[in-house]
C-alpha cells in the first residue's frame, strides 16, 4: 500500500466578544506542515482577528493505492 499527498487545509473556529462562533478556512496549504508552523499561524490569526481562536483543525487528503 502506498499513500500520495493530495492537499491540506486548516479550519479554525473563533469566538467573538458576543459569544458567537465564527469559522474560517484556509485551503491549498503545502505538504508536510510542521506543528510549530500551525501553532504560529493560529497565534497570528488571534492577533489579526477580533475573535479568540478556540479550535484549529488540520485536514490532509491522501490517495491510497495497493
């Protein structure tokens, strides 16, 4: 069995001052993102956005062949 990377994306959920959730997604990320880069990106979003990031999800799509 072999795997081939297809794409990755990050979805973050923020909580605004009034308590409502706001979702943002970022697509077409490069292959093999390190955990520290994802953490840094989330910290940057916390600085830029008015909402506090409560959750970050990384999704990686791969094809699997025999």
